[in-house]
C-alpha cells in the first residue's frame, strides 16, 4: 500500500505514471486514455466533471467550464464555475482528485502518495500552491520535481552509461523551461535552469485566434470577440488548425453559422497555410532564446559543448520550434523521449527512487539546482531594501553558503533577518519567504559587531537559515520548507464557532478517534486540517468533498 505515482499536472493536459516491472507505465484514466485534458466543469445537475467530459461541454457551456488554470497558480486570481468562484488551487485539486481516483482504479489499491511535476521556473509560492492542491486532493506529496529534470530522468534511465551534456527544451501548453544537465556514471547533475511561465502552445493558439477574428471583422464588419459562444468555437478550431499544420502545409478553417448579422448567418471561412502560422508565432518562438542564453551563462558552458537536445512538451511538435532551435544552437534535437509522456514517466521514476524500487546509490542519482536567487534584506548606503545574495540562482543543491554582516547603528542589540527569493537587487520586488530576530548583540558602536548568516538548502526543499553573533556564538535559526511554509498555516482550532460545525462534527470526531490509533498517518491528519479550514471559511462544497475523502480513507 506504499505505491507512489508520478503526475505531470499540465496547463492543457495531465498525465500520470507508475513504476512497474522495472519501467514507468502510463496510467489509463476512466476513458481508457493516457492523456486527460486539464479541464474542470459542472454538468447539468451541478456535479463536478473533469477531463474529456468537461472538455466536451466547453463549447456548449463555457460559463460552467474552466481550463488552463495552471497559469493562474501563485496569483490571487479566481475563476467562475457556475454560480461560485474558485481559486486556482481548488480547480487544480479537482483535477488531481480525478487522477487519484482513476490511478487507484488502474492499480487496484488506494493511491494516496504522489510526486508532482512543476515548471523549473515556478517560484516558491507556485510550488507551495501546487503542493496544497495535491493535499486537498488527498495526496501526501512526497516530492515536487522540476518538469525538465523529470524528462531527463526518463531519458537517463535508459542511457545510464552515457557521459554527455544534455539540454532539455520543454515547451508545453502554458509554460516554457530549459534545463542543462550533465550525465556521467549514472548521475544526472542539473547545471542550470531558466524559463518563461507565460509562454506556451496556448499563446500560439491566441495568435491564430486574433488573426482569424481580425480577418472575420474585415470581411463581415463584425467584432465577435465579446461573443463567448463564438469565441469558444474559434478557440477550438484554432487548436485543431495548429495541430494539423504540424503535419500538413495548410488547413481549411470552416465554422458555419458562427454568428448572425441582420438575421443572416455568417461563417468563418479561411485557408491557413503553415507559412502564415509561422509568421504569427515567430516572435514567440524566439522568446525562448533568452532563457537558453541565461542557462548557458549560469552554467559556464557553451552551445558547442552540448551533446544532445531533448524536446519535451506537446508544443515542440510545431515544425518551426524544431527548425528555429536547430538554427539557434547549430544542432538538431533528438526524438529520444516522448514529448507528451516523458515528464510523467520521469516523475514516476523519482517516485520509485523515494519508495526504494530504484536504488539511487547504485542505479541512478540526480542533483538539482535552486531556480531563484536567495538572500537577505540589508542596508547599503541609503538603500535599506537591498537584496544581499547568499545563494545565487542555479546553484547545485544541496549547498551551504555563508555571509558576514555588521551592525547598522550604535548600540544595536538585535537584528531582524528577513529571507527573500527573487532576482531583483531590491527586496520590495522579491518574495519574502521567512524572517526571525537575532537577539543579544553586545551594545557597541555601529559596525563593531559581526553577524554571520548561513543558508543550508537541501534536496528535499528545506532551507535552514542561521544567524550567529560572531563574538558570542549566540544563534537564532529558522527552517523554511520551500514546498510548504508551515508558518503560513492558519489556526483552525476555532472551527466549532462556524455555522457549518454541526454538519461535520461527527466525521471530525471519527477522524480524530481514528488518528489516535494511526498517529503515523499524515494523510488523514492533513485532510482533517483542510476540513476544519473549509468549515471556518463556510465553504460547504469543499468541506463536503473533503468529508467524502476522509470517509473513503477511514471507512
């Protein structure tokens, strides 16, 4: 009952895999397919539907269907689904809950552990929210793994004896990542990662949509961009056009009765050639060059040193992407992994390493890097918001780095150590991930006392920050879980004050009683916390969903 699955939670589609009989196996969903559209909707009766059923109703009921929510992870944005508004975390949890159910059915056991992939360039908040979505779906998330690293694991398992530098170019539906790795003696060592979280195949679609709607307006004198029903049809046809142009030179866009003018039906009728499409997306494809340049700069390697280029993500099937990359790097990409499945397979391999199915010490070992710069807030001249870097981006982890600082004013007896993540030299534009106070500094003139700040970042995503008064040895320490900042958890002890408390009192008592005999089960403990949180927020839908998860788990 310790099976851990790997999940590629994508912008457009989601895949899952499990390691069986010495290899990763794709898990079939309830429709018998390996690929699940990352779409959530409400059916006619108000029930949640996920995947192909939700995607099918996108044309007919766009007000009851949401897609591409991954692009909103880490933001305060919300989406409407029927009469309710949901956070990106909640919608993502619905997709992951569906994955958990079909994986349990496929493997024939209750699956409650997972490794979930994220873009390499996701920041700490985006990773936390992905983790939160997994936990809301009933998973104990054992690891968050970078998508290009997962793809490289999928490749590396079959090429253990290679010694080479590999560039993983990952262009998915909504995000772009590039990672440079070194392979030697069964070790996969990440040298550098970069990316663009707002670049992917959906942007290719959008260029086509804008072109088609502009042409329609020129021909018929009508702007249909505010017609939701028409735009959903255009969006669907633009996706079909993009896919078709990967294998053919032109595509006939024909949408009869798209709208009416003076009670006369109007059709969208356009021939889109591959050259027209490539002209529309040329600038977008070239946007991938800057992250590639950053990876080479940060790694200290040159284009000429790259031995292989791996293409990952469905958008790499676009011929212009491959052609442009070959021209830019002077080397043709290789079709060594399946662009649609490599990330899920690699996540399953990482899951097998965690569960012990793969012996990391003798079979395969992986190192990774931190994707963003880490540092502390300091005073430099008149600037009291200066970001002093301690661990630069793309530093191999695990790592420990130290810096020494001095007191800023006379008789200073304590210092607040604020920890930030980001690339700006000013902390106001970066993300604060934790802080603590170092007390007991001897009262002396400014600059006479030294404070040493140490950052230790391990491969499990834990960052330990230690502040030490050099003259006395006194310390203060904070542990920051880069995947789940415990300090951000809300106090839910007052759940009984909610009007919903009575409705869920029985299941909470049952769960608390069950936990007394299963203290090691963190899954039910987490579900219980989420249930109390939902009750406090008067979120009856979420509370009911979690109640069912607990019922299924404890029986």
